[in-house]
C-alpha cells in the first residue's frame, strides 16, 4: 500500500508576514480611495461654483445691457414729452414708473449684501403689423413671432419719419390680453388707448423692472434672487453669500467712467451719469468639508477665515451700459 507524503500547514510566522503585507496593501488602497474622493469632492465643488458664478453674472449682464433700452427713440429723463405713459395709478410707481424713476439704482448694504434695481427692455423685439388700428383705441396688431402675454408692459415706438402733428413718438402701455388665433398677426388688447395709429415702422419692446437681492433660499442657504416688477422674488442661484455693486460715473461727458462709487456715495445720488456697473459675487459650495481646513479668502478688500470647510470663490465683472455709452 502506497503511503501519502507528510503534509505541513502554514506556520504562524508566515501568517503574520502575510497579514503585514496585506495591511500595507490595504492601507495603500484606502489612501488612494480617500485621496480620489477628496479630489473628486473638490473638483465637483469648484465646477459647481464656477458654473453658478458664470450663470449669475451672465444673467445680470444681460439685464444691465438693456438698461435704458428705448428702441429707436431718444430718452431724455429731463424732457419725456415724446413718450406717452398710459400706466394708471393702480400700479406701484417704484416698479412701473419708467419715466420718473432712475433706470438703474441700488442700495449699499455696508457689511451686508447690496441690492440692484434695473429698468429697461427685455431681450428681443417685435413690430407692428397690418391691419393697422386707428388712434385712441385699445387694440394693436403685432408680428405673430413675439412673446408678449397678458399683464406685460410694452413700449410702442414710432421709428419712421416723425409726424410733427404728433408730439409723442412712443406709448407705454399695459397689455390686457393677447389673441394668437390669426397666423398673420397677433392681436393685443390694451388696458388704455393708444395715442396714435402705429404702423409697420413701429417697434414693440417689452419693458421690465428687475431687482437683484441676496436672501435665504429654499435649502436654507444664501442665494441670489431675481424679481420682475412687484412679483415674488425667484431664487436664481444657490450659494451666493454676498453681492457688492459699484457704479462707474462719467462726470466729464466722455462716456468713460471716471470713478466707481458705492450706491450711497454716487455724487448727488444721481444715477443718470452712471455708464457702467462693477459687480462682485461671493459664492460657496453646496457641500461642506470640501477643503482640509477653513478657507482664507479675500472679498471686498477684506480677508476672512470661513466658518466652515466649504469652498468659496469671488467673481467680478464690469458691464458697460450700452444704451448710455454712445448716446
């Protein structure tokens, strides 16, 4: 009968050596995982902040560039006889008075965020279309491609040769309702009468008053809010901790800002000479524990240590008010 050879197991020393080697390997794997996780969290937070900052500044820049947008007519805040304002007293003048209120203004929050108010047109325009409706009526026909809806405030401006018998070149009107049933034109019913019969040399611009503020968002974190007229403010971007606004004033009429002021330091609190706006936003990441230690950052010339470990970044841009430069 054949005998099997003697078998021997793994010795205790060999087991200990294997465990030590495994421990080193496992430690390396954990270190790589933790490092990758930290890098991923930082990269994601940075991408989130940069995308939010870019979107916020792009949105504000678009509104600012439409400040004083009056289409093809001249707007002189000291002489507005060429514009017929039909808006009645039932609307809040702080939001709906485009002739008497500043086209751009704001408040200086000091240590708190600033606010910014912009009055002007919305992007895009449409034109008056036939059949043309007679003066002193509450109907206007426009191109069917427009985006006008009931409740909008519109500026209808005559862009052709001025009729000397008609002083007003434009009307500010409130839209009551819109009928899109005809494919050739859109019929707009107005709250008040037009001053004249506008024809196809007339353009139609939607007007808006936009207010930007910083408040507490839906998730309990600071956010940038955008408000149209007196409607409820809408949360635009989460994580915007602060907003500082400086106003570039042209005091020698060369269409170039001579100096930038805070809102309460604009000479005479007269914003008519403001030709550019400089905006500074401070954004923080949604997630905490992104940085190894509380971040030290500089915002509005002040160096601060963050109270948490969220990532923060400052965004700054300067926007020229196109409708004031070159006018």
